[in-house]
């Protein structure tokens, strides 16, 4: 196996275990030393894959992008209104799958630090949603009142808001159903004539 692939596989394995610990204990409550003890790895091993604790947040955002690029887009059809629903449902599925504490961690993360900008509109998740909206407008399935980029920004803020509210309430309601209801109302707006 090539060294980069081996590195990526091990990093993903550690990331999955770390996500489980974040959900069990909360991001603020874990220390690198404690995390390494629980995973039976050295701190050197941790820092080899994650040069600082904040890189775990970056890995969470990268994981969302990978999930949408590699899993969600497989479910798309020629109907962009259906793709928009799929996108929103899978946003909820991803949030639920990763848990309340991980969602809280993402919700309270500084949106920009010295290197990554988590709201960067060049990220995969933004690009996928913007493409749905652009294709839908080209196919006359959507009648956007703003540009696809502006509409994407608005939708992402609303999706993050729903997931933050769900986490704030300890996951005590059906996030996917709430997102379905939200996107139904939003689609009515997108599909109405200007």
C-alpha cells in the first residue's frame, strides 16, 4: 500500500475513534494526553496526524465535505428539486450520525483561524449545493431571487442553524423531519416565479 494511502487510512481510523470520544465527553473536556491514553497511542502519534487539537475541528469539516462528495452526490438525479431535498436530508443524517457533542463542537468552532476558514465557499459542501441551485435555475426548476452563490450561503446558514438548535436541545427532536419541512417551504419560494 502506498504510504499516503496508509497515512490517510490510519488518520481516518483515529478520527472515527476521536469523534466517538468527543460525543462521549465533549470536545472541551478532552485533553490530548487523555485522548491518547484512551486510544492507547502516544502523543507523538496523535501529533503526527493532527498537529494541534484544533485540527480535529478542521477534520470534522473536511469529513462533511468528503461525505457529500463521495456519498451524497451518488444519490442525485436529473431533478434538482429532488437533489435539494436529498442534500438537506443527508445534512441531517450526517449530523445525527456524528452525534450531539460533535455537532456542538462544529457549531461553536471559531469560523476562521490562522489557516482554515470553515465557511470558505470553495469547500466541497458549498460547491455541491451551489451546483444544484445553478443547474436547477438553468433547467427552470428554480426561480432564484438571488444568485446561486447567495442562495447557497443562505441555505447553509439555515442548515447550520437547525443542526445547532438540534444539538442545543440534546437531539430531542427529529432533525431530518424538521429539515424536510424547512426545505418544503424553501422549495416553494425557489420554485415560484419572480
